[in-house]
C-alpha cells in the first residue's frame, strides 16, 4: 500500500520578504507566495509564519530556511541576520508551539548549497562554496559532499567579512549585498535611492550608462577579492552564485572577468574555481530547506 506523501510548508526567510511553498518528498513547489518583511519582533514574526501555515489544510511539517547563524539541531538562533529580533530565540520551539507540527530550520545559504549539490550546479563537486546575494551575502561550504558548519555553526558567514582592512571600513554585506548596486548607483548619480532598484541598474548597464558600468565594475571587483581569498584557504572546485542577481548574465560575466584578473595577477600558479550561477535561483533556499528536513544529517 502506497504511503501518503508528507506535506511540508517550505519557508524561506529573508531580509525583505518571506517566500513559501507547499511540497513533499518530490520537491515540486506548489502554491508559491511571498509575504513582505513588515514585522519587528520575534512574536510578530512567528505569528506571521503561523498565519501562512493556517492558510492550508493537511500540513505535516514546516521546513524553514532563514537568514542568520543558527544551530539546526536545536533551533537556537545565534543571530537573526537582517531580522535581528530573531537572535537569541529558539525557532523550532516557538514555531512548533504555534503550528503544532514538527519544525526544522537551516541557514539560508546552507539550504541553497544543499539544493545545488543535490541536483543543481554543484552536483559534480566534492568541495564547493555557495554565495547567495541578497540583503547581505550568505555563504556556505561543502566539504566531501557534506555541509561544513564549523565549530560554532558560523562557517561560510560572508556578510561580516572585509575586503578593506582599514579600521572602520564597511563590512562586505554593506558593500556587496545585492541592494548595494542600487544604493551605489543612486548615490553616484545624485538620485533618490527609493527611485532605483537592482533591475534598473542592470538595464542602465545594458544602455551603456558609464555610472552604472562603473558601479557594477567596482561591485564585482570587491567580490572577486573575497572569492580569491576564500579559494586560497578552501581550495574548492566551484562557487555557486545565487540570489536574484545571479540571473543576470552581465553580472556573472563581469564577476568571472574580475576573478580571472585577480588570479592572473598572482606570481604563483594556484587552482582557480569555476563560477556557476545557481540552477534553482530564487527557489534554491526552499528546496534546500526541504532536503534538510528529510535528511538533517547531510
């Protein structure tokens, strides 16, 4: 007798919105939706996720991908990432109490890595890294086909790293989160930031706008330095580049060009990684959250 599939609500928590979908072991995403990030406390956040849960009947579990550093076994959030109010809470306990079903949680970049390693752009890699360009920069490391979480569940934490070691220099998240393209362009062009978004910057690059091209060039140059330094330490086969920005061929091509320049400038020959856009793009975190739910030991 065939068993009824386990119905899972997959949730992807980001700085600007919460994506969700229904799925099961097949990983086919249904009833996809988005709720803007308008809550400002952990309680209101849990209530908002509970509201999504209440829209559907027959949900057996919740699988969450979340920004911030966390312990996926216990559910404890060391930080909430862009949603700072989630730091110091236990998501499995609070959301489990609200929904009354099993809850699993994993860092969003680790979820993207799981999806791409399972059947995406990293399926052929033993060792790799994923960089997810969003409000900040999510990073995740694959070692010997397993997610490497580190001694304190902070492995791959790219956002607070620096490419400029000058005291007081801004963190990588501020310089190279995807939204930095829009704010950087607006500042240099003398425009109000609310009138510029990331797609507009790419459109102006295609039009040959010199300001947009310069901002894109500097953006990719900084990220190339991070990739160079990380590659020399980890020696991986490939970097998966995710987030909505990864769908832009100009971005991937410009980034590859800058990575090549950095490695070409070395006086020693070292292996350089491939840069690969994520296959699952904005769905990678949802798919990875469900993969983690069904196989939490990977």
